[in-house]
C-alpha cells in the first residue's frame, strides 16, 4: 500500500526531515543538457507566476520509503527510492540561489535558505536535509557549506557552477527577478510524492516505475485518439489520408509535425506535451467530419514538412536554395516559421519571392549572431515566437525582419559586424559545421565558376594555433608598447580574418607563411588567393582582411531595420558566464578573457575593477600573478587573493606565480561558457585499415610529414601497443586525420569509449569530457585516478580543475622511451577497467 499526493519542494523540505539516497543508487549524473532544460522550465515558470501565482510545473515523481530507524519523535527520515537526481539537483540549485542572494542582496538570505530548505540546524546528527550517495557527499557538502572547494570538476560541482553562471549572466534589458526564481523553485516545482508504507516491497515499486516496456510515442497516441473519434469513417480516412502521410514522414517526423502545429499557436508548448496539447485542442471538435478535416490539414502540413526536410523536391530555385541552407544550419526551432511560410504560399497569402526573402533574413540573422559571439543566447525562445508575434499588417518577409530587429534579439547591425569580425574569436563560437558553412557561403559569394567540393575542405588558421619560432618572430614585428606575443596571438588567431578553407589543413599546419602562401596561391578558392597576394601575414594583414570580409558580409547578408539602431557593445555577460563556470583550483588570464569576448586586457581589467563579476580573483596576469591594481569591490576586504586561490587548490611557486598547468585558456573558457557547441551528428568515427594494417595510411602520412622521425616513431609505438592489448584504432573524417584509441565499440552494451585522441599536428588529447558520460569512467574517482596516473609521465601536468575538459600534452614527449612506457602502462590500466564485464 502506497500513499501518493502532489507536493512542492517547500512542503518536502520544510520541517525536521532528511532524505537519504541509499548506497546502492547510482551517483549524481545530470549533465548540462538536463540542467539546461530544468533551468529553462524554471525561468519560464517564474515569468508566468508573476501573472498567476497558482501555476506549477510538474517535474516527475519522488518515491520514498520510511527509514527503519525512524522513532516516534525527532527527524522524519526517508530513503529515496526514485527521483534522487531531481531532488539533488534542486538542492544544488538552492545552494547557488542562496549564495547569489547573500552576495548581491542581503547576507541574511544565507541563514534563511539554509534553515528552511537545506539543513536541520538543531539536529546535528541529521544536519543535511538531502544526503546524496557517499561518492557525491564531499562535493555536495562543499556546495552546502560554501567552502573554497565548491564548484569542483565533479558532476555536483559542475551543476553548482552551471546554476551560478545562469544567475550571474543577467541581461540588463531583461533582468532576472531572483526572488521569483526562488519562488518558482520552492513553490512552483510540483512533484508527486509516493510514500511506501512499512512492509511494502520498495524494489517492486521501483521496478514498476522504471521497467514499463516499450512506450507509445506522441504520434502513436495521437493517431489512436484520432481514429477512436472516427468510428464510421476510420478505414476510408486511413487509406486516403493517414497512410500517405505515414509514407511521406517517419514516426519521429510525424511527432515533430504535430508539435510544430501546436507551436504556431502556443510557442511555449514543449515537445513532450504534444499529445496532450493536440488532444485538448481536438476535444473541441464534435463530428467525424471535423476530425476528418483535421487529418486532411495534417496531410497538407505534412507535405510541406517533407519539402523542408528534403529541399531538393522544391520547384522554385530560390526557395529551394534558401531551404537547403537553413536545413544545413541544422536547428529545429526554425521549423515552425518555415512551415508557416510554406503554408502561407500554399494558401495564396505569400509569394515564392516573399518567402525566399523571409528565409534570407533568417539566414542573415543566424550568420550575424554567430559573428558577434551570440550564436545561442535565447535563440530558441526568439525563433519559436516569430509566427505568433510578428506583425500581420506587413508582407511576410518584412514582418520577419521587423520582428527580429526589435528588442534584445542580437540581430547584429553593420557597426557590430565590422567590430566583431576584427575581434570576436569566430572559431570558438557555435558549431563547427556552422562555422564552416559561413566560410563556404562567403566563398560562394565570389561567384566562382570553379566549384569546390565542400566535403573535402576544413577550416585553416593561417597564423597557426601553435606558432613556430619563425611565426613568433614575424608577429613580433607588430607588437606595441608592453604587449606580449601571447596576448596578440590569442587576440588574432581565432578571428575570421585569420581563417580560410582548404583541403590541405594537415599539410599546411604550422608551416611558414612563405610555404602557406605558395600552396594557397594554387587553390581554386577565392578566399585563399586573396591571402596568397600578401607578402607577409601579421596583425595589419589580418585586420585588413577582416575589414574586407565584414563589408562582403554586410553586402551579402542584410541587417536589421533602422529601428534596431547601430549599437556596438562588449559582451560582458559572456565574460561573467565564463568566469562563473571556472572550477575551484583553476585560474585564467586577462588576455584569455579578452580574447574570448573580443576585447583587450586593459578594458577587461577595468571592468573587473569596477563591476561585480563572479570569481574575479581567479583572473590573473599571464605569468600567474595578481594584477598590481587588483582591488576587492568590497572595501572592507584587504586579504591577498593568492591566499584564497591557495585555499581553493591553486598552486604557487616561490616567486608567487600560479601554476600554468591550472590555467584555463581561451579555448577552455569557451567550452566552459557553452560558446562552442558539439555538432548534433557527433564526430564521425570509422576504422580505416584497408589492408588489415594496424594504422591507417593517411594518418601515418600526416604524422610523418608534421613531426620529426623520433616523435612519429614514438607515437606509432604507443598505437601498436594499444592494438596489442586489444584496443582498436578509429579515425576522424576531417582534413587532419585524428586517431581515436577505442577501448569499446558502439555495439558494446555500455556504448563506445576512448581515453584519448591523437592529432598528427602534435597533440595527445585526454577526453575527460567524453569520459564523464561513459561508464565506468562516469565515476569521477576513476577519472581522477586516470589523471594522476597520466601525471606520472615526465613532462605531463594535468590540473584537477580540467577533469571536465579535454586537456592534453604535446606528442613530442613520446620521443622519450620513459614517457612512452609509462603512457602504455596507464593506457593498459584504462583498457582493463573499460572492458571489464558488466556486473
């Protein structure tokens, strides 16, 4: 016998209670995608509750069992049978809310939130209201007690840093009401609490909740509902309408169609609520004729969705071209608008020319946002609202442009484009496929009569990411005043002016400009021939090319209406988000931050000195020392930031310089800030040993071209040892053929896993970020042990703060026999644990 009732987090946590996650439960495992969905739900609910405080959002069930140790008085103790991930996440969020409000509003919020929702103050034996598994307890307590170790590299620390970053990245034109956010969390998150009684078989309850078999998807449910409403016309409607619809679209596409139909009426509807939303709408229909008309309408929309997904079937060449481009951009949130545009044409209220123009404005909107470093900010919410919020009194293309131009939608004006192309690290923003598309479309804008196959091209840094002595000397000519080479290199290397497309990425790599110029001059790509016309390649040339590309972009992709203004601004909120995500035990530099946001170290320092920013004490000079002008914003503080950094785990040498191994560079900052996205398709992996050789010819060819003989020999020795112990070698499909050390293939019951990726250009990359989602290395203790073992290699120093990233070491270390032997030993340790039979 169980008792179930709907409740809120407030009701669960108020009073003397403790919820203990049993030891046999899995460790905390929510990732950023799940955290992001929860945060978006909370943010929307907070806005909606401003008008109606009774609104709630259901987030699932919580199955509890009374602890056998419960007595007649004292703390009510429960075991969490199911729902521990949600409960732990909400508790971590409360820690972040508490710390944010205590810092920015009133210190009294700390004790209030602690005593009401996080601790049982007067019950020291049961102090924590939520007790996670033993493996997560230390990280959770660090967040709960706000120690310097809070926000580490483990999953609990990552969740805490995620919420701190969301609370810190406050938009001044639409600031978060933090009090409403807290209210939404405490009173608006609805759960069903299922409490077993003494003597109930708790595991049986757990099984019934989690092993319900194959579920019907939303499209299946809606189909069943529709034909239940067609007792007489069902067979005829199925044969003439539904069956042809199923022939055009697969099950997932059908489900998407029904969601897109709802979104055009209510942009807030979630895809998981497709069936209930459609059922509620269809309940207003009463006759079979009305239901049949709805199925007919679905068929019409289905044919249009088919065109969107297969642009080659579109008859009008310009509409086909625009559909193909937006299809290649690969974002589902533009689909409601595309469906609306094609339906407007079908209904005769818009022409092909108008809808092609509207799609060009959307394409331009995507490209311009990416160029200014705003690829993802609120993009889904903005796009889903176009159909319902754009003006009805304008032609559809003008209406789309007008909607995107007003408010804080980041439709970058021309002035912003001119500035951003010079300064923003384009290569670190958005998805790799989208960055390549922008360069590919720029190349197409030259109207070359010699088409180049895009699949064979990759993005090339002309000024290389790992500059040689020759490049250092060349760029050194451009330094001014007290500028350092590292700062100028970071400010230029990832900007659009330094990037091009080539099929010879690996061959060019770190070559001198003289070598690159000769190769690029032979290219059929217009972008390359322009670079080859230069006599040298430094800051003036990169800036000049950036200016020329900016004018081409402005001419090719139309900007917003004049109402949008021509403002230009530094994305300080991006800086705050990145700094909030810095793990304890790490630091970054003013130059790294400046390169991230397209600024300069001096204004970054001035900003941090005069405006609140999370973890500002973790921003140091490039050599790892606090700036002489560093001051706490709190005038009552006079402590040395080095003392706090030391308490957090940063190591300093005898000269007071922070360890460079613990430095988070600009690429890693972009990872932490969520600027660089993983492509939905993922990295293409495939074995390519055509003659059953251990290694692929192309990888070895690139390795021997780019590395000296000893390094290439050492790398091959490691790979041969890996295959002898049972590992596999898979290869990437890019211009530089990366090599993946596969311990398990995708057909394994736990999925594929690899410890490292080798790049012929010179990096042995440890993929902690990948491992964090692959058992058994989703256990942070195993990843930490792997890190420590790798640090036994001479010359390797990977900081604990990088356990959520993809750090590495140079291949040149493998030229030494001692390093190779120790690496092979640690790879053997990894392989044994990755391939152990599942218990």
